[in-house]
C-alpha cells in the first residue's frame, strides 16, 4: 500500500489529465452524491467545494435517494469496486426518475448497469484498494465534472503541486524526524478524538475512516463548535483518549477564539493534545493536503501496531452476509 501512497501526486496528475469526456448538464440546482467509504469521502470534498454556491447538495451514504430529486437534480453515484450495494441501489432508483445521472467506478456491476441502461458513465483506474485510489478518482471526477463545479483550474494544479511537495516530506523515502506523518503516527498511541471546524469535515471523516481501516484503531470525530456544547464534558473525567485539533489556516474568528478556550481547558487539566494546521489556499488544496498527511500517518501507525493495513476482514464479513 505504501508504494501507491508514494505515487499519489503522480496518480492525481494522471487522473486530471486523463482523456475522460466532461459532462454537459444544464440548469442544475441540486446535486446528490451517493457512495460509501472511500467514495463517500470523495463526495464530502465535492460538498465542501460546492458549499458556497446556490446549488443544494446531499451526500448519501446509504440506500435512499432523496425525494427532492427532480429534473433539475444531478445524481452522482460512485463505487471504486463498482459492486457497492448501497450505491447500486441509489443508481437504480435514480435511473427510474426524471433526473440527470452519472456514475463513476472501476468497472463491476455499476459499469454493467450503466451500459445496459444507457446511463452516463466514466471508468476510472483503481490502485490497490478504494482508499488508496483516492487521488485517481478525485482528480478524474474533477476533470469530468469541471463544467459544473465552481473551482478554478489553477486551484486544481496548485493542489497537485502541493501533493508533490508534501510527498517529499511524508513518503517512505523520508523516514526521519522531519516526516510529519510519521511523527503523528508515533504520537497516536491511544484512541484519538478528532476535533475539526465545519469546513474541514471531509478531512476529519477521512482520517477517522483510514485509522479504522489501515491501523485497525477506533477513532472519534466532533465538530469543535458543537463539541463545546456537549462532547467537551467527557474530558472532565480521566481519559486514555487523545485530542487532535485540526485547524484551518483561515478559520472564522469566533472558531479561532473557541480553539484557544478549548486549549486553555486542556492545559489546565494536563490533557495531552496535538494541533494540525491546514495549508493556505483553496478548499481543495487544504483538504487534499490534510488527507494525504493523515492517510500516510495511518499506514505508519499500522506498522507500529504490527498490523497489515490492507485487509479489511470485518468489511468482507458484512458484505458476505448482506450482498
């Protein structure tokens, strides 16, 4: 797996430069992104990019297509394997209503369905596993959906270049004290409670998922503002968990104030925590940078834990019973 992660910037660049036809959908007021696991994490990023537009966005991680879908809606279903039952169910439902529809996968049943039902479809290369294929799918989808996604092409190039720079610091070719992912992995010796601001939700969810799949560790995430109304109380009692504060470069001023208050509380109670800051730039650059740094830390943590990051036996068990 680490060999694929060492190539993420190259995979991202090839994904964006792939010869994939762009969409030509018009008059879209509502987009539904449907996918699970690694695919769902991709959709969280698109939701973040679209958050400051007039387009209403739903991210569906389950079986049900929203009843609000109509002729001005675009449904985007993604399954890296092409065989995810939840995504296939949403795809089937969307094909039966009057909406715009496109699917992305690495093949499988999703490809077969789309070809048989004349649904707009793009096949994207898979690298190792759904989670390791993140840059291939993200940047290929950005290319295909570019006409309807409010993001500048220079922001995409900047994000890829930033991945190249980060790659030099965190890859397996730099197993030194200067590797921030390795340092974070060594610090993650207990269950983390990951706090994040609203705009970086996608990075927090992906970090949690990758810790669970790669390092086989439990992890919790909480929006920092919401946590100050409930979750923060749990630290009143002695805990073996460790807080991680994911901070945005340009967080809202009241959010910055809240970070400082929470840190003051942790310091008073001698609660060990760490802070990870986003880079400066577009939301795409911030999220891809954080996700790459966090994902690689979970691979390093799996090595420290003495476990193979690749197998996901419990997921296979669930799939074998549920179809």
